[in-house]
C-alpha cells in the first residue's frame, strides 16, 4: 500500500461544476495535510492546509478531512478552465515530520 | 512576498560533468529540501536539511550530494552527471513547503 494514494485521473468536469479530488493515507498518526496545485511545466503551489477533522473553506476551495477513515479531499466549486492542473495531496509523516506526496490527480475543466 | 529562487530554469550538461544547482530562500526557514520529479514517479526526495551544515539523505541520494553553508542557501551537487539524472529538480523550504520554480536539467 502506498503511503499517500490518489487517483491519477484525468478527472474531467465541465466549467461551473464541482470537482472532487480524493486522497487516502496510511499513517494513522498524521496530523497535517496539504493540497498543492501544479500547472504543467511549473512547480507545485500550496493552496490549502488542514489539520482538524471536518471542512476548511477558502474561496472556491474546500478541504475535507476524516482522520478515522484516513481520507482527505479537495472540492473546487464553480470550476474554471484555469483550474486545470495536477493536484498533489501531501501528508506529514508522524514519524519523520517530512511531507509524503501522492502522485497527483490531473484535473481537466472543459469550457 | 516570500521567495524560493533556483538559479537556473533550464540547464544542459554533458555526461560526467559536475553540476551545481543552487537554491536560495528569503524566509529564514530552517528546513530546506531537494526533490526530483519525473513522469509517473512523482516527487522523490533527494536530500534535506534542518539547519546550517546539517544534511540528511532522502529516498534517492545516490549520485548526489548537498551543501548548506548558510541558512538561506541549499545547493545540490551532481558529482558526475549521468543521463538518468535528466529530470525536473525542485527545491522547497519551510514546514509548508514553498517550492522554487524548478530547474529542468538535461544530461546529454
């Protein structure tokens, strides 16, 4: 089992729809979770962090965390073509403190 | 605005050359990291540092070394470049990992 798992996609949604990106992790002791957006040919950019169970909203983005199920998700409301990118989930290891990255999910938002 | 600066955006080197990739951050971060990113393999940690003159091996340190003489600068060194080191190299700093713009290295 990979430490952080994401569906590689591509996930295709129409403009204006809600995009739902999912991530599962294996480290039950993890306390910090991050979502990064990476445009093609660019470096990852931190867009959300979440530390407590429940939802955290920032503009059109909502991160959801369920530690019991070891599941973290990112919802993008009113998806725009400019949201088309690869989204990386990262989990801080409770053992080493380093971030463990998933392979990323590619999102395509079609006009 | 916080910044992590990587000295080169694109680099082409010959097999066997010694290659230096520089990374500078202006956020007074203690933690700095070097990753490489390849299609299908994701981000792989090469080396990291939690303090000046301190370095720790990541998951794929073979063929690489690092130097951290000053807090703001973390250098990645390819001792003798090989074609399988052709990749995108990403530097990051801080607990939330601010990434530099990356260096796309091609070894010919």
